[in-house]
C-alpha cells in the first residue's frame, strides 16, 4: 500500500508503506513527516497486521479524520483520504502496471478450448484402446506417455486444490498460484495474474519469473487476453513470431513472442481475472494437454479467489467491529485510550518472536484486542479511580476477565480467544487470578497478552502511576521473571522492543 499527499506542503509526495509500523507527524523522526501547524509531533501511526493496514491516532491535539470522519482507529482501504490539519493524504495501492507492456497486435492463436476441457481428456483416455485408436490415431500412438502426463496432472490438481483453498488472503493466494504454475509447467518462464478490480479493467496483481530470466518489463498480448475474457476460453499461441501472417511485422518479431497460454478466471458466471503465462525464447513448448491443465487450475483458482475475497471482507468487517467495541470500552477511561491496540501490537511481536506460526500469532493478536472487553461491565468510578481500590472494588475489577470470556462465549469463531482472555492476569508463580494457574498451566497466549498488557500499563499514563520509559519498563520486567511473568515471554518482549522501537521511545 502507498500514500499520496494530495493537499498540503507535501503535495505529490508518495510514501510506500513498509514494515509493520509507520509513524506520521511533525517530528523529523517520523517515517512520514507532515509539516502542518495542526499536526502533532507524533500525530498518528499506521500498523500493518497481515494484509490489513490500520490507522491509529496517537492522541493528537487536533485529531485525525478519515473520509471526513474523526477516528481513533480504522482499517484503511485504497481510496480512503486521511486528513491531518490542512494536509490530505490519499490511500493508494501497490501496482505492477509499470512492469508490463501491452501489445495490441493480433497474435496467432492455434488453440482455443473451453474451461472444462481437462475432464474430457480424462474421459477419452479412460475409453477402450480400440475406440481411442479409431478416434485419435495420433493420441493412440503416444497414448501411454500422454496418460502418464495426465495422471500426474490429476494428482497435481488434487494437491493444489487443497492447498489454495486453505489460503484466506487474496494476495497470498495469488502468490501461491503463481508459484504453482511455475512448478507445474517447466517451460513457463513468466507468470502474470490480472484481476478484475472494478468490473471493467484487468490490472496485474502478481508477476513471477524464474530466477534465470532477466528482469525486464513483461509484454502481454492484449488481443490474447481480450479473446480469453470475451469468449471465456483458454487460449494457446504457438511460435507467433514465425507465423507467415506476421512476417512483415517488425513489432511482432521485436516482441519475440513464441509460446503463450492464457486462461480466464471464471466463477459464478463472472470473469474475476486472467492467468497469462509465456516463454519468450522457446517456440511450440505448450500442447493441448498443457492448456487443458491450465484450464483446470484456472477453475480451481477462481473459486479460491472468490472465497478469499469473501473471507477478507468478513475479516475487515470483524476487525472494524472490534475496534468500534474496544473504543466504546476505552471511552470509559481516557487514560487507557488506545491500550488494546498497543497491547495487541506488542503481543503480535512477542508471538512472532517466540516462533509461533503466522496463524497462531494472529490469534494471539485478536485475543489481545479483546482482552479487556469485560471491563464494559465495570463501573466507570472503579475504572477511573486514582486512589487504591477497596477489596470489593478490586474484586469487581478482577471479574472483568470472566465477564470478557462470557461475552465472547456465544461466538464460535472466537472460541480460541476465550482461555487467553480469561487467564491473561494469571501469574507465573500461581498468585494471579481468576484460577491461580502457574507456569505451564497458563496458556501461552495468555502469558503473552499478560506481558504485553503490563508493558503498556507501565509505559502510559494511568491514574495510579506515572509512565516509565521503555528502557525503565524493560529493566523492571527483568526483575519480574519467574515471579509474575514467564522468562521466555519476557525475553521475547525485550527483543521485540529493542528491534522495533527507536531510542527516543525508550
């Protein structure tokens, strides 16, 4: 994702978002410096969590606005406009347009097949040898070779189908599909997957080339893509630069296009995109079984892409609902505003540092976002009290972990978060609550959230304490190993903070 300043002192400046955290503000230490008098020193930050980019206001003096609505946290999508003072920044996206060149010439198409061609080939080879010989003498002559190839392709389809349908994000899915195409077709040198973003235009989303191929713009034949899309067929072009019809065309020869396969990504009657593969050096390297195989892969890919889009939409809506709910909880106490977002950020870093898988790390992050949701049932006077809590008040505060667990209990999707929410205040020495668990009895996710929660409490202003610097807080954590916190989790926090936060924050 990229940001483009469309109004203000930095107009026309483009910033590419990299890393998990991008700071925005007037201070020269910020990743994106906005020289606007209404901008705070560190005004906001954008946090990358998987494929989501989340804008977080940093308690700025004049506030942050996304699409003219004041926000404290919001998932960004291409087209959003962020307003900070008199500066407006538009959210764009990474594009691969500069890495491709469209060619308008009508290249030679030797074969066009429907998307369902692969099952037909299987049926033909399953028929009797006599019938096959009468119908296809050429196939019969090399029947065994072709049969072995189709069986191999069938096995590949079975394995690929399970893999790509388990991937939930579109970007990861497209990357996996491109890698699969290079693995399946040994003669393919370059892969380009184009996606229909707005119902009209097909934009390149993924380009992959073999390591040995020289890096240069990928030249695509618009006529081949257009033919595949309009007719919803797979197209095979063989050695176009040597076809007699194009002998007089210097541009065709200059393109040196030899072997091309193109397949539309069609699901539920809609063309979602196009797979385009080629070999610019070797003529006649794809045959009918290859294009049939590509058609089968395209059909599988289209279903997976559609499912991934639905999953991403659900995840985005869920994420925004979490932020809205936690903003409601944190509005009860101005001292804890932004606490859940910061805690989830630290928890995600700790989880990754401990070697958890990306899926497990994201689950910890989600549970961390919700870890204090039970405080919605705690009275405001107790939450914001700046003097020591009475025994009864402390018992009410401790109950928030059980209340939080009960709030999400009916939501099957969040079942993984329940033990992490319930036990994030347990202690390594068994003196925590609500169940007095100790050491390995405490779920790892709960240990991680407990450390992240405590670190943010130490380093931010609260009614009951003054904030410590990051350095002071990390020194304090060293003294709490094996009593309050798991030493391995503490060590992972220290590594994460030292690696990702600048000296002026410590």
